[in-house]
C-alpha cells in the first residue's frame, strides 16, 4: 500500500495549485518542497517580487515626472532603496504564508525537504522513504548562464540577484532582451541606473510580433534604455568595481563595462538532485523532462508539468498543466489549450499577447487579417495622459470571424488580454466581442473597437 | 516476417461498406489468434472480426470510419510473441483512478498531443466552421448537438420512406378480448416455465394465430416483385425487437410448422442475440410477415409501417381493462387493439379485414386451434 495517491515534487505555481486541486478532488496528496521554498520561483524570486518593485518604480516615475504635467509639484523626492526592498520582501512573505494556509486548509500533506528518486516507486526526502501511486514532478526552472561568466549574484547576476541588490547600480548591463531582462531593466532605469541591453537576435522580445517589438523598443528607449541588437557576448570578466564584457556587434567587437551585469538569456529545467535516472524518467537534449500528450513521463505513473517540461516559462501555464495532469490521474476529460495562454511583460506600458504569432501564420500560409486600433483614439487613455504609441492588434480569421491571436501594448495590457484569451478558449466570434457592451470610458474599449474593426466598421477611427 | 494485414470481411450480399463501431485493442497490444479485435456495423447487422494470427496489432482506421469490404483496417506483427507487461499504474490503481489508453503512452511528444492542444491545434480550431451562439437579437435557442447518423439509422430512414412512396399502405383495426389467453397463461405459466425454461408470454399466441391466418389468406403472406406476385409457401415471421441501436427484426423461419413452445424458445433466443447486437444477416433475412408489439411500451393504438418487401404487418398494443358490452350487459374485459397495415396493391380490403378478424377469433377462443377451425 503506497503512502499517498499522489506526491508532487515542487511547491511552485505548478505544484502547489495541482496539490490543492488534487486534495479537493479527494486524492491523498503530499507536496514536497524545501524549507522556505513554497511558491517557487514565481513567488519568491520571480513574478511577484518583480511586480512589487515595478510598481514602486512606477510610483516614483509618476511623482517625479508625470505629476508635473498635471501641476503636481514635488520638491526633492528621495528613494530609500532598502525600504523598497523590505516592502517587497514583506509582500512575498505575506503571499507565501497564504499558500501555506491554503495547503493546510485543503489537507495537503507538506513534506519539507529535497526530494530524490530512490526507484520508480519510492522518493527519498532526507532519510524518509515515501511511496505513491503517482508522482508529479514540478521542480521548475533556473536561469541559464554563460560558461565564461560565472554567477556570483553580486556583480554578475541572475534575476534572483537582481531582485535583491543592496543599492541601485550606476550602470546595469543586461544580456538578453527578453521579458525578464526588460522588466528588471525598466525597474532600474526608473530608479536612475543607466541600462543597456545586449540582445543576440535582431529584435527584442522575439516571441512577440515584430511590430510589437519595435514599438516597445521605441518606448523603452524613450524611458532611457539603450539597445544593442544582433550583438553576441563572447567573453566577460570581473574587473575592479565591475564587469567587462566583450561583445561582437554589427560594427565589430566592442568592450562594455558596467558595475553590474544581469544574465537573462532564458531558463532551463531544474531537475538537479532528483536522480531521475533512478526512476527511469527521460529528459530531452535540453534537459527538459520528456512527457507525452498526457503529461506522462517515460514512466506512466510519473507526471511532469510546468517549466521542467519546457514550453512557455509561465506560472499560469504550469498551474494549468498541473490541474490538467490531476484530471488525467482522475480519469476526467480535460484539455490544455496552448493557443490560449496569455503572456505579459509588466513594464509601463505593459505588453501582452495570446494565441499564435503573425510569423507562425505566415509560415503555415494561413490566410489572416491584421486589425489594429491605436490607444490615441481611446478616450480613457488620452484622459489619463497617455502619449505612447500604444495599440491593440488582432490576428483574425475572416472566414470564421475568430481570433488566431491578439497583442496589446498599453497600460494594463496584462489585465485586458483576458478578453481575447477568453474568446480563444471558448472559440467566441468577433461578432460576439463586437456585440459585448464595454464600459465607457475604459481602456478595454480599444479591444471593443478592434473587434468592430475586424468586422469592417470601427466607430472611433 | 512481414506484417499480416487484417481486412474487412464480406459480411453478406449487397453489403459493400461498414462502419467501425468499436476497436477492442490498443495500438501495439498483443492479440491471440481468433480473438475478436474489432466490431463493424453494416446496414443490417454487427459483425465481429477475429485476429487471423497472434501478434502485436496496429489499427490503421479509427472508430466511426466507413470502410469498404476488403479494406485493410489493421496490421498484425506476428513476430511479437507475448503481451508487454502491464504498467505499474494499471496494476495498482483503484478503478476510480484511471489512465489514458496505453497507445498514447508510447509516443513521447514534448509539446502537444493527447489532451495537450498545441498552437497548430488552435489554428485549426480557429479555421473550423461551426455554429456559434450568436447574439443577434434572437430568442434563446435550444441547445442542440450534431452527431453522425449511425449506418443502421440511415438505412432505417431510407427504407421507411421507400415504403411510404412505393406501396399503397393503409391500416385496418380491430379489438380483441384477451380474457381467454390471460386465463390460459395464468393457469399454465408456472408449469410452462418449469418444463421449458422460458416464460409463457402473450406474443406466441399471436404468432400462432397469425401463422394460421396467413395459411388461410395467402395474399397476406405474399409480395410483389415487379409485375409478378410471389406467394410464399411457408411462413417466416419477422418479430420486431427494440435494441439500443434501433429496431431489428429477426426472423423465425417456418413458424407455421412450429408448436407454441418452439416458437417461444426460438423467439427468446433471437431476442437475446438481437439485444447483444450480434444478429447475423441471415437471422434477419427472408421474413414473409411481421409482428410488432408497441404494447410493451404502452402504445394504445398505432399504424405500423410495412417491412418491405412484405405486404402486411400486425401491430399489437397494450392490454387495458375496458367496459365492453357482452350479451347485452356491460362487462369489464381486458382488451387489446389490433392494427394490420397492408399493401392495398396486393391485398383487398375485404381480405385484410377478414384476416384480422380471423386473428381476433383465434385469440378470443384458442380452442379453435385444436379444432382446426
């Protein structure tokens, strides 16, 4: 008799949500996570602390800069960086406490420690042997690093270190123009750091559509960030009071000096110490755990979800996969729609997307129509002082009047992306989106206009 | 050694295609020679196909596919000798915790498949035309679902409309006092069950009466073929049986030479096979007259539709105690309404009415059987 029906390894958004759901469905569930690790990367060193800090820097920006436009004058504004960090830590603590409470309330057994497989059916947490009918690996991911640039989290940082610096750097070099690099770059730029981004590809946020990338880059440049595209960091070393990077750019090899470097070139599966080989669980070439269409690893009773299996490194993607895998264990009908996972960059303005990219449609030779609506024609945006070239973009199937994808670059884009996400999930038509009454004046009206425009009749342009 | 192809067998004359109704093994599973691997459904019957050899089977068609006779629907690799050991999960799991089909576990697909709908699946769904709930000022619609019409249903539909179009069908009615038959049944049923192992029901009385009447009215037992009338020498009685897949009509052959006990046994056997969906084509072919009993579902009166190429069908209904006048007095009697639908092209009104009256008399006074009157 196994100790548990299901043992989940990893207390991040994939693991803890699956654990709560499984327990609610009457499965005898345990969750293994080391001390202080509950909430995973997202809550401790990812989404949540970065959003807290971005909010603080936005506040500063508003007081310092935007206030003037409205006749709000402030004399000397002072930033107490350590208080800002403390506030962030308090928020993280409050939220992790919340998860602990939820696990307890739903009677999920918490096993504190680091797990390793002894064999297919046994997990070792310290000295304790745990058996289960099913296992779920949700151990997440860790930052990828450059071989010549060992991380010390003081000068050479991953996102983890960048979220707990002691002071605002004078200059910050960011390797990687993706979501993580740009969010943190945005934060430090607002606090006064000189931020330069080195991106290997010829555009930032390459997973987004090209028009979104270029507008976003222009907006960030206006905020003080500098970009070096098509540039490859080939060497780097710590020197006095900083780091020196050698970068191959389009205009030849250049040296970049900075007091701190943030390496944000992507994330890789974190499975170290799990001893997957003891359980016969296979990983692919990149180290991600291989799963089939049912989240089953090469051992059919061992499931894997979240960052550890690759795909979009998003908390909500992992949570959805975890719940989906529990449904598989229960034998319930279920599905996981990868075409309806929103992605958000929490800068100001925010950038959000859902569905497939324009490039993918082009590659597959699928006929589509692009419909855009500028926030310059949205009354709420204008009323709140918006001047950036923000817009909504829908990729439309004209024949079925449905959405292939949507992108938004605007304040609160992360909230607004919920509308096209729902439309894609439910297969709603643009007729229905156009028929939906949106409150006035709201930013969401821009989405309404885009739906109307998709049908050929914008109201406000 | 090469793989063995498993083909759709010939399932009877005039059947050219069948629908795959059930696949009994997962892809890659080991099957024993002669084990049933697939169930096919034709317009007329369900057919099970056994494995021609032992080995690992891989299906190339899926449930719902319409396949022609002779089409390869699976291959068997005879070099595989034993069943792969069942996974730990299936062994140990309580029934509540299930796992998806084994076949899906074999292939490792990192981004999609199974329940995981990737980006391309989203593109396909977006392109898919489907009926959407539209907001355009309409009253709420009934939510409906669309399913492909099962083969058996399309054939039923086609045949029924054909009958309406190609015959001159009408119905005559009568009522029958069931007192005598009920009396006999109540008296004999225990002994009958003990002796013959089957329940004594009302239907065989009607089968008996009808086969007697059919001998006396040969047109009712005949059918039209082109410009000729074919008179059947024997009575092969079709009995309508309701099953999950629809109505099927097995035939009791040469019923005119059977005793009531034989009829009862034969009918029970056929009804059972029918409900299991295992009637063969020959079990349903060659009937000359049909009895259908809507009474079991509570029907008071109906106009049954002909079972072509037959010329008449007898409809039985529920037995209800009714006030009837017997020798000048009102009495309570168990009464059943009878309906005979017939093809007026071949059966005259007089004959149809007298045929039904004859059945009525034989039921109301079963001693007539004995007397041969």
